[in-house]
């Protein structure tokens, strides 16, 4: 949600900023804008709607200058409109772009209004612009002005600021929202996402929580900690290349990312399996000794990642014999959590910057310190399963495992989810007490063959596209699953509602008769996932309950499951796989179903309404 691009160069930066905004469109936004220092003055263009609307305005009146900032806004304070779009100005002297929420903006705004400041917008961001303008008038140093204002504001932010009296400087800061520095040759950049800058550099400095950075023609890149101390931050080379931000021959990013899953899962497994074992060293230094002490696991996540955690609970309890709880991150820190001895705290996040998940980690860490002081309890360690190296989540956790999904542009998560599942299976096997038995060897072998099975599942694309026509005019859908397939049913329902706007719910199939059965009729399609496992016969009985009430069934079933298609029953066979890996394989047909339904309905597949890719506000 929201996107920042800033550039300080020896060339005109309008094209760089505009291209950066286009590459950030996947994050979700409702307006866009740009400000450039032009002949000693701040010049600005803003537009409500897509970046294309801003581009049209720039075609009519271009901005020319070698220093500038730009933004895509996802509304929090104030409705989507041009006047609320970023950048915001203060007295035509300060220009600022901001991701996040300033929680104490109201008293600060009243203070400024009492001094005669007149506000143009409804945003919290404009308050920060005026505070910086007032501070600069006293200290005449942009970095110092920003630092003094940061000490007064509460909340989450990533900022980029310019001032007409510091014409060759941009100051940035981050707290609770990501910001990276792009390192060029005699030019430097800021962005909320590396993808925004891949057209100009592949070298990045990942700012840490509380960091403040100054880009200047005179000093280059200066990074300071929240305490104002100089900080050394490594320059890292981006590994995926500029093609990661391109759709290639695919119609949508989501379709591309669905089809990338065999490759990224192979990458997630690479170097992490040895013979018939999982290498504990994949999780970090000291992981093996630590894992031997784990007696319980707490998994914390949001959205799709929460569904991955739900699957892992079945695995960890059945395969590793370890009691496991899974909780939504936004709820976790608002209750008094009981932490049993030797509990491993696991967070799941695609971006590693999800606000609720980060807040839960920080709450768990601080509370664990309190418990340790009181009675020797607290979490044994924290582990992040994440897709972005250098993210806040990985830096603040004791251990981490990268999912190797690569950039995921589509807002509706696909490959990030399945690589999380693979990472969680690796964790399950690493925590398994009966090391070296036949069950572990069989699962390791099945993991090695998983990319090939997923290729077979993707071959179902044609039949699924045909099946999707039955959903084009529907307004509701019900998904059913049992055991590890219940979270997959939840994920299938989430994908359908996210991108096709069809209301969808998921239930454990055994709960059907406890309420949802009242909804079943000819207009309510019911989608069931039916692998050939110990719960199959139970599931068949649940399906009969649907058919007896005139419901239309769509069943994704194992090749060995004896289900005969009929007028009200359509069956698509899914490639056979080890029962513990079935959740990963069955995810792909449900992703394809949601995709094709959305295409038929003509919705915006990659950027569904009201949603953002990385939710960096609470």
C-alpha cells in the first residue's frame, strides 16, 4: 500500500520517477503525484486515479529537474482526491511524500492552526510537511529539521522530503514502513520497494527501523540511526533482475506467478535437503541445537500466510508431535498469551514488513523479556519465514528461512503461499524427533519430486478455464475441505473473493450440517477438495448432503478417488502426491479457478479494488 520513489541525479528525473510509480502500481493506490525542483522552485503534478492519469498531465505540462519525489497513495486520512494526493507542500518550500499513519497528527495540526497555518488537505502527511518547514526556519538544515520532527510524531512512516533551500538534498526516514536506497553512479534514489528502481540500479541499501538517510550531491549517502549516530549499512545486489517486474508473455502477473510455482519451489528446496534429511543450518546458526529444545510452536501471520500456518499445525502435530497454535497477528498482541516453556515463535510474511505481524513479533519479544525476568519463561527463540532478505521481520528474528519465491507483483498471493508451505514442511521435518526414519526419507523424496507434480497440476489449466464459465454469473460460493485441506479451502475462497468479487466462504466439510447447509441450492456452487487420504470417505458423505439438496458440486479429486461425474457433480482429477504434500498441489487448481473466473467477470486481476499488496499500516 502506497509507494515512494525519489531521485537525485545529474539528469532529468521525471522519467525515472514515472517509471518507478508504474512499477509500484501492484501495491494498490487511488492517486499519484510528483514534485520536482525546477529552477529553484518546487513544481508539482497530481492526479486522482491511475498513474496513467498523472502521465497525461505530465504530457501537457512536464516537470524538468534533477531532483524529485513521487508517490502513489492508498487513502487513510481523507478521501481519494487530487487535493489529498501526495506530494504535499508547505509554503511552496517543503515537499514530502509519506507511507504510513501519523497517529498523533490531530493535536499537532491544532497546534499549527493556532499559529496561523492553513491546511489544503485532510491528510496527516501535510501536518508533517508544515512541522518540517517550521523546524527548518530555525536550524536551516534539512536533516536536522526532519530529525527534530520525527521526535514529535507517533505512528508508522516512510518519508522522503525536499526543501527549496537545500536544493541538492533528499532526506528519508523509516519507522514501521519499508524504505530502501538505490545506489547508482553519481546518482542515488529512494523507494518503498526495490522493484521501483530496477530500471536504474540493482544495488540497494536496506534501511533499518528508525534509520534516517540523507542523499546529497555533496556527501552521497549518509545513514543515521534513530539516535542520530552514523550507521554503516551494506550495499546488497538484487538477484532477480529487471525481468521480475515484467509480465513476459502472460496476460497478468497473477497467471505468470501461478506458473512460476514449480521453479520457485525448486529454488526453495535447493541446498536445503541432504540425502534423506533437512539441513537445519538452512534456518541459521545454532538452529539444530535450538530445535532439539522446542516443545511447542506458536505461528503468527495474516491473510494468506495465516492459512499456510493452519496447514503447518496439522503437519507439526502429526509428523513432529509438537503442540502448535496458529493465530492472526492483528489479534495476538491484544490478549495475555500463555507461553509454555521452550516455545518457538514463528512468523510468516511475504514482504517481511506486514505491520500487524511485525507488531506481534515485537510484542512477543518484549513480553518474553518480561516473562524471563519474572519466572524464567518466555519464548525460546523467534523464527521468520519470509520472501524478502533484509526485511524488518528477518532482521528482528533470531532465525530465518527465505522462501525464494522472487518478487510477487499480483496482489492476490500465489507463489508466496506455496513456498511458505514448502518452508513450513522443511521446518516440520527439522523439528521431527524420530530423525532418519522411513517417513522422513519418503517425504524428502516427495519434496524433490514436487515441482514435477506441480507441472502436471498446471496442465489442468484448460479444463479449469472451461469449468470457470459456470461461475461467471454467480454471486456466492462455498468451499469445503477436511484436515489439511480445510485451510486450502479457506485459501481458495479468499482468492475467489479477492479477485472476482464473488462472496465466498469456506468450512470444514464436517460442519456443513451445522449451519452452512441452509445456504445450499442450485445458485450456490460448492467446491470441494478431495485427496485420497484417511478423511476421504467422510468427505464423500458430506458431498452427498450437498447433492441431496440440489446443490451443484465441483470436486477436485485425486486420480484414485472413485467419483463419477453427473448432472450436479463435476469432477477434475488432480495428480497423485504424498498425502502430506497434497495441500500444496491442490492449491494450484483453486488459484487457476479464481483467475479464470475473474477474467470472465472482467475484474482487475492484478490490482483488485480496495486491496494493497504489502499492508504496512495496522
